[in-house]
């Protein structure tokens, strides 16, 4: 499955074991330390300040956006800013509504409940959550079968912070119960440079500004990837040089890991290369393209294509995948005269009789 191909990529936005181990140390602790996401930060700051003034729990908060942009980090910041304890769980960890009831009924007043991957909550748990969010109440079912009874239980005021990479999958009744939704966006290179400088300081890595810029450019708008690339470049700088990260060293280190100047890795480049060299830029069907690079169609579609599309290197059309002019330029190739695949021959051209 595509998860295997995705898992060992240096540029995946998903967390790997090492990320989990170091991320706790790299997480900003308060809103001032949190870099970028100006809009979400300002909105959230108002929500939290207002709640503090009222001496009440803030409204429930939903954080949505792609992996590695800082949702978990922000949830912890919310707790820190409110001076409240935080309980952390996730949609997949809650197997039964009873698991959720147990968590909810043990919350203390003002506690933050962080529910990661909230789109993966089961239906019964989700329905229990509706009542808990709105009325601060759950029905605990005692006993089984016809003798079972529902015992209503009052909950202390708490704040649910839900995180999801797939806001579109949340049922509207659940979405509507959040007082505030923060939409996280990809980071600008300058913001990632600041993330890298901050992490370098925490990891005691010496880095010059251009070295940070070089890593930032290849980090796909994602702080988690920026931090991971920084660690790999640090290794290289320490083993092969004196430890200082310069742009030349960042470039050489990332060449070893096959991360190119735009953040494309081996798989991304293989897909583009096949599309350009074998199919003249397309259009070509997904399954044909996948066979050409020796991968599953899902891997190409879900692992490689999203970033290529986001970068404007590849387009999905009803007739198949096509490369853009930027793709030809990026691989340093010259498009054939009629490349692009979007030009539909005119009827007249199709039926022009050969010259006598
Ligand atoms: N705004 C930021 N400033 C500095 N570092 C950040 C910022 N956002 C994220 N990071 C760093 O990126 C790492 C990943 O962030 P986080 O775990 O919060 O992402 P996430 O959105 O929860 O990802 P996932 O969807 O995989 O759960 C964190 O360790 C943190 O150090
Ligand atoms: Mg997270």
C-alpha cells in the first residue's frame, strides 16, 4: 500500500518515530513563540483573551489543515495560555462510546480535551460528543439489553479542541458545535526560515541565514519537514564538516537524500520524468503513469501528485495527467512543439487532405 512508500520518505508531512521523539522539545510553548499562521493566531488570541476576561472556558475550537502544520502544537498552546490541564486522545483511540464517556466524566473544570483526528471518531461516540459539547452532559448506559438504563451525568465546563486533516469529512452537526475553526495554511519560506533558526538554536546547531533559506525552500511549506531536513543536514555538517550549516552544505546534504531544490524527492521526480520523457508531457492515464514508475496507482495519486499539483507542475484533467511548462523547466527539459496536451486539434486540421 502507499503507506509503505510514504513512510520512509524524507519529505513526508506525516510524523515518523524520530519526529515524535524530538517534536516535544521543538514545540513552541505560547502564541508569541508560534511562528506564522497570522490569521489563526490573531483569531485564537482574541478567543482566549476574551475567555480569560470572562473567567470562563473558551468555546470549543476546531483546527483543520494538512499534517505537520502545527495543530497539535496549537492545542497545547491553548492549554498553556489558559493555564489549564490538557487531556490528549484521538478519534481512532476511542473504540466505543463508553471510552469517550469515561474520558468526559473524568474531566476537571476548565480542562482542555484534545481530540486528534476527530474525523475518525465512531458514530456512537460522535453522537455522545454532540450532547457533551452543547449541554455538558452525557448519558452513561448502565447494564445490558432490555434492563439497560441511561444515567445522565453532568460534566464540568471544558473546552474541546478537535484537530483534523480532513475537515470536509466532519458531519455538519459536529462542525457546527465548534465556536471557532482555525484553518491552518502552508507556511511561506520566510516563516520556515524562522522555524529553522528557532529549532537550530534549540538543537544547538550552528546555521547561517542562507543555509536556513536553502532548507526552508525545500520544506514544502511544512514546519515538520523543515525540522526533519534540518536534522539530516546537521548530521551531514557534523560528519563531513565542522558542523556549521552553510547553503553549500545544505545543498550537498539534501542531494544525498535526493531532495531537490524545490522539495521534490525521488518519487516525485520519477513521476515527472516519466510524464515528460515517456509520454511527451501527457495526457496520460494514472494507471499507465504508475506502471511506468513501478508504483501502485494509489502511491502516485496520493503520495506524489498532491504536491506536484500544488506546485503547479502537474495537472489532472479528464483526459489524464499533463505536465505544465513549469515541469519541463524544473527538470531542465525542452517541451516538444506541441507539448501540454491541452491543445485540441481543430476539425479543419484533422481533415486537411494531403497536398497533391
Ligand atoms: N508555527 C510553528 N512554529 C514553530 N514550529 C512549529 C510551528 N508549527 C509546527 N511546528 C513544528 O512542527 C512540528 C509538527 O507540528 P504538529 O505536531 O503540531 O503538527 P500537526 O498539525 O499536529 O500534524 P499532524 O496532522 O500530523 O498531527 C512540531 O514539532 C513543531 O515543532
Ligand atoms: Mg498532530
